[in-house]
C-alpha cells in the first residue's frame, strides 16, 4: 500500500548503523537511529539473514558483509 501511494517500488537497506547488528524491530530502529525523518512501523519484519555484500571493484574481490548467501558460493559463481 505504501509503495502504491508513492507510485514506485521501494527498497530499503538494513536499518542499523554501519557495523551494528541488523534488526527487524522498529522500536529498536527508532532507539538506535533517533535522527530519522520518519519511520513506517508495521511491527517486526519477517525474514532471515541480511544480504551478503561483495566489493567486486577490488582484485581480488572482497567480502564486505557476510549474509544469507555464503561467501564460498558467491566466489565460485563469480569466478565461473
């Protein structure tokens, strides 16, 4: 409904400060990020591990943040 009201798909990154653990609880987000302009609170979000982030601009490529897809699987896929 919110995306429809905005007229565009929405995405979001994890709601935490860099280096801090991700959270699915909007109360924790509000407490740890007090400078937010707004927070759409629909309760805790379902889901699993956060996304895996890889820097492919480095040689060799480097794992920035481990997540749902194991590094070994990403490494094997990118190297073909």
